[in-house]
C-alpha cells in the first residue's frame, strides 16, 4: 500500500480508501459482512474510511462504528453531511443549525467523540460560505472534528470558499471529494488545477465509474451489476452516452490486456497516477470485491499505458456529462436564468 500526505495537513493516508456507502441497505450487507470488509481493508494497509450520514439513512455510520470499535486511533475517519435526512426542510444543507445538530448525530452513530474529516456532501447554494465555514471552524475548535472538506464542489465554489475563509479569518477546506474515473475526466479541466493551486487533498469517488470499469461489463454480456438494478438508465446501451462508455470499455480492455493488468488495476492505477489525487475511494460490497480492488494498491501505470488511455478518452472529457453532480444550479433550473 502506498501512503500520501492529505493536502497540507501532514496526515498520512493510504492511496486506496475504504468507502462505506454499500454498508447496510444500499449494498444489502450485514454487520458481519461489513466488519469482515473493514478487517481485511485494515490488514491490507488501508487507514482511511469514508462514510456519510445519508448512506442507508445512517446505517452505514452505525456499521462503521461497530466495525472499528477498539481501534479508532489507527483510522483516519471521514464522514459527510448536507444531503436530505428525511422530509423536514431544515434537516439538510450546510447551515450552522443543521451541521451542529447532524455532527452530533453522526458521532453518536459512529460511537466516537470526533471525526478526522467532516465533509460538506454537496455545495448548498442557499447558504453563504461564511455561515458554513464559521460553523465548521467552531466545531473544529470544540474538538469534534480535526479537519473539514468539501465534496463534489464546482471549481469556482472551491475558490470562493478559499477566499471567504481568508477574508473572515476562518479555517478552510483541506480536501475535496470529486467523482473521477477514466470515463469521467471533466475535473481535469478545472477542479484538479484548483485543488493543486490551493493545496487541497483529493479523495476521488467512483473510480470504477459505477462498475463500468470493473471488468464485469463487456460487449455481448448482460449487465447484471448491483448498481444497474437500481440505476437502469445509466446502463441502457441504447442511450448514446452509455454506448460510448461501452465502446470505450472495449478499447480499454485491450489496453489492460496488453499491459498485463485487470480492468480494475487499470482504472485505479489511472486515477491514483494524477499528481493532484491523494486517494481513490473504493466501495466494495463483498470480500471478493475488496480483494480484486486491493490488487491495484501498488499498481503504477507506465507513460505508454497512460498515453493509450488518453487515446481512448481524451483528457478533460466526460463521456456522460449529464451525470455530473457539480452542475451550477442555473443550468438545471430555468427560473434562475430569467429576470
């Protein structure tokens, strides 16, 4: 396992991080299965575990808490808040009112007195940067969080938050958690240059592109992955963007074969090769999934292989741009484009 410094914090984290989104109802995993995955990940050298309050309605945090009991100090523990937790309109977002309350809920579910990294799950356009940053700074000073970060923020919002922190003399985001894979490279044009400029650690999610790069999806095979059962539109190959992904996967499989790599090694080796990336978050549902992904822990792709990948999917290109989660609100809501 390789280790890297998380931004400018001095904290050393593994190049692969364990994502716990599949713990609980989402991944249909039991506590024993989740604990076994955590045990194997820690034994392999992973020291960063990432979860969120919204994953299975808090069940993921509870499972992570039980799995790490007795060894909390050996783990860099990260969670997130901001996505809706129920129908109450104020049980979401990045206001001081909600973050103070929800952090306590997360600490209770995790069974810990602090988290190492607390992340705002999505940019909240209804809340000012100073409001969010001041709340996070106070929680940090209270010892409930060590650091805080953002997740899936547009590049310009990262810049705005940096300046808001400076102007108001508040603590700043130290990490960003964006979606990044061979098939979704758009963040190379703006987000990653900004994180490098401001020294942010980068924890990328979906490096296997929701299973497209797992090796299980190939031309002529039925797509039966877990993700395809509840997100069928993203795997319908009659959709042009999905057809483009499948065509790319076939070409990438040839690149992997020629390099003597699995598709998973190619995919994870690609994202961890970028100098801005600190860790790739893997989200296994089973021990077998974990083992296949751990095989990429020490994968280093040669320049020739990286050039071949660029030939398949050009740098800065998203093959499914409509699936991005950092689109400015005005592009989604016509009322925000009208006087």
